[in-house]
């Protein structure tokens, strides 16, 4: 009975917040909208994610942006599509101190554009950019994610 009370987004948020790479870096998933079009993530600075000069380790900054656009597209496109992370580029803009955050947003229009582009069965490679922000709103890192999306071939 209790299991039925937990929403899918709550379960995903719990899983991601306790996923060992996230746990070690202190990455917390604060919010996942019911339609999977919005996800908010934060990471406070602590000894587990601090680099040699006392700021956020670049790998942790990237990790906090890694799976979210893929998950958002997977949930919105459904089981008829293959969705993978294909590539990423991170630009370290300023030192990360304190708590950093990232807010992932997609729209229904974004989803429809991908669905339409992949309708032929050929792979498409949508790109999304996410800023990791310091507490004062300063951009700490800018990450460009490229995804691989393809409509699955019908089973015969």
C-alpha cells in the first residue's frame, strides 16, 4: 500500500540522491516535476567534492549535470524511442564556492521537435545547454549536452 503512495518522480529523486557517485559528491536532486520537464539539482561544497585549490572539483560539477536531459527525454518520449547521452562539453567559467545549482528545463515544444525529427527512424542529436550557478547567480560552469535519439524499429 505504501509503495503505491510514492510517485515515480519521488522514487527517481530518491534513487538519484542516493546513487553512489552523487552521494559521494553531495549532489542532491531537489525537484522533479510530474511531467519530467523540470529538474532542480544542487551541490554544496564539502571535502568530498573540493579540488586542490579549495573550489568545486570539475568532475563533480559535470556529474551534477550528467543524466538529467536524457532522463527527461526518455520519460517524455516513452518506450518507442532510444535515448542516450552522446557527448558533452563543459566550460569552467568561474571558481565554484559554496552551494551550486542547476535547473534543467524542457518544454513540450522541445519534446515535439525531437519526436518529429526522429519520426523517420533515423538518429537525431538534440543539444541542450545547462548553466551551473553559484549562490549569487554567477555562472560557474556551462555544459552542452548532445543526446542520441532514435525511434525504435517496430517488432515484427
